[in-house]
């Protein structure tokens, strides 16, 4: 009889509701910013975190894990439990360029991440210090050709979209540049303003304040056409160089993230970016946002990653 009682007790325990079945989210959630504070990734992370905190009545906090071109932050989330409490801001560089160039980066963008939602994208801007005396891209090329050593430039780490633009321009002009990698665009812009480096290739978003303030000069933008808020900055194409590049930002979590959580967060990301105060601010900073579903976001990231690996 005791055996039967023990068996029934064991069976009852097997049907008990597990503790982890609590309603999500039950505690604060983390969004990892992969670059230095003050840049586009950090700004977007905080916009999204603020909206998600209000929408889910639980704190989404931003934690900066910069280093190795952002790879450290991605590794942190890729190795986390897929319980819906850890997210990361990923980019064109982190999801496509860097893994294609460096197979030992520490994560597989296709196997180790769940793409939750597209946030925004911004074209790459070629800037120099207002103190440099360089007013046009032609002036810059002349300066580079006359220099006894390669001009220096700042970029958000190796294998970034900014480095891609700089190297593409170098090839097309038969020039040589020396890259100075930074943990984020904000740091490289500071050194451009001070004229410590010759130029930088951040997103328009990251440099919008300095561009409006006149401390940097926009020599060219890697967009299809001139930007409405910066009509005096020409495109590379109209200057004779076929260089077009947009760095995009998306929210991702560990592989195996539950589909219902992915769907909930995706809907709120789209809602956040559609807010009038956010969309108008994005327009002024040249962020371009799209309302993508999780399958669309994952499919787009997969296609770009596969293309980058070839």
C-alpha cells in the first residue's frame, strides 16, 4: 500500500506546473548595447528599452558590452538561456560582415541567434573635422595624394560598415588609409572634431549633432540620393564613386527563443518606431525604419549573412 501511495505521489509530482511557467516577463530584462555609449546602437537601444518597459510593465535595462567590434556583446547574449530575458542590438557588421571575415568570432549569426525585429538603418557618412580646412571630397583626395603617409580614419571596430565604405573608397581612388578602430562611433567622432584623425565613417545618425553644429564637415554620404535634412552633403555616386551602404540595427536574442515572446516583442518594436515623437526624431537623424515581422527579419538577416559568407 505504501508503494502505491508513493507511486501516486510521484505521478502527481510529474504533472505539477513547473516554477518556470510563470508569466513572462516576471523580472527585469536586459538589452545589450554592443558599442560605446552615445552612438546609434546605444540611442536605439534606449528608445526600444523605454517603450518595452512601458508596454510590458517590467524594466528593460540597457547594458553596454563594447569591445572586439561589438562581438563581445553578441557572444554574451548568444550564450545566454533562451528564456526571453536577454537581448542584444545587432548590426550589419555583427550579423554579416564580421562573421564572414572572421570565422573565429565566437558565434554563428545563423545558428546562435533569434532575430526578433528590425529597428532602423542609417547610411554611412564620410566626415572630416571643420578645423581641417577640407571642404569637399576632391579637396580630401588631393590632401591624401599629397600626404607622405596614409591618412588615418576612425571606425566602429574592424569589419564594420564604416570600414567597408572607407576601404571601398580607397580602392576606387587608389589611396591607402590607416584604420584606427574604436569601441563605438561616438569616440571616433570626438577625435575627428579635435582633428586627431583625418576622417571617420559613422552613420549619419551618430554624427548628426556634430554635422548640425558645424564641428564636422560631411564630404559625402553613401546613400542613393541626397538626404532632405542635409542637402549640402553630396552622395558618393554623384561625385563619381559607386559607394552605397546603410548600417542597420536589429534586436536579437539567443537561439531557441520562444515564438510567442518573439512575436510580442516584435510587435512592440514596430509600435515604438511608429510613435510620432520617435518617427519624427528618426527622420531628423536619418534613421529609416520598417515594420518587419520576425520571419521577415530572420529571412533578411539569413540572406545577408549567406551573401556575406561567399
